[in-house]
């Protein structure tokens, strides 16, 4: 196995029905590589939340997953509207999603709290009008 | 309880997952909000929902759930069934409403999913 495994995904923001497909793929690959189920669970839930957010709010973007001996790093990058108030977005229950998104089963304001809950490190680099890059790490 | 017993209790039709009907499940959760499922559920269990979109399957997959029950005759698409098959998740449909579905399973010994407080 090479020192670092890398997976790259382009996340289509125009089709909600495909949202989450990259996370399913990552989960499948990590299972094939026989990682601890609890680690796989944390990584896939955190990435899934981020991926859904990217489709809902930012018209898609890219997802990169890097697996090393020490940690799994997930980097989600988009050129969406940015997040005006990250502190507020981190609060459980706070959401700017519209009703049509709630009808699809999301937008309960649990995305960021969940990403934080399931990872060991979460950084949100965002500029309003330019985009957002989210970095998450799960230690192995 | 085996997944096959859930099918029998609910008079449900199995759309995929015939091969895992002997799988034991002990807990379930019922929600149309996938956000809540992602936030509050731990344990491999059963998802009861009336929501029909591919994210139902993906959410169950993320949470290591092994069975999805679509209540009140909601029917998943072929795409969803195929996705569930790939993920190894049993999918069934029942005419019963979500509340009744929960009541039947709860009475039969299925408990609530434990909340994941230590993630």
C-alpha cells in the first residue's frame, strides 16, 4: 500500500439525487481496505454531511480524501456563496436551507455540528462571494 | 428479531435484500428527516420512513443500518432499490402508516436506536 491514498471526486451541484454518492464510494473503498468500522463510520458521515451541504448551498464542488498511516483527511472545496457567520452555522438547529430542501429530508441545521462531532479536526475557510473550503481529519 | 420477522409482522413486501432476511436487528428509528437520523442514531438497525429519495438509502448506508421500511405504501424507485442492493440493505414496503409500523415493532421487542453521544 502506498504511504498516502488519494481519492478525488467532482460533486455535481445540479442534481440532488446524486448528492452523497461520493461518500458512499469512500465508505466502500475504506471497507475494502479493512479499516476499523468506527473510523469508517465517522469519516463517511462527516463527508456525507459536507457533500450534502455543498450540493444544497454551493452548487457542488470538489471532494478530496487522503488516507495516510496516521489520519484520514477530507477536503471539501466549493465556489459557492460562502458562509457569512461560521459560528452561527456551527450551532445545532441553525439552517439557511429552504423548505424544498427540508422536504428532501435535510436542512435541520445538524450538518456542521455533525461534522464536528464525528471528526477530530474541523476547519472552515470561507470567503463570502468566493467560496468555502472545509478540512476535516479523523485520526487512525 | 430477524428481518424476516419484521416483514411478517408488517405484512410487508421485500424489494431487495432477500439474502439477509436472517440478519438480526434489535433497534429502529423512524424519521423523514435524514439530518436527524445522521445526528442521533447509533447501532445497526432499521430505518422507518415515508421519504422517498436516494438519500434515504445513502443515509442508512452511512449509519450502517441494514433494513429500511417504507411506510404508508411509499415505493422506492428502481434506482433506489439498485443502490440498496449495492449497499447490502434490505428494503421493504408496508401499507401501514409509520406510527402503526413503529407500534407493532416496539410491541414485538424492537427498541429505539441508541443515541450516539460518544462519536
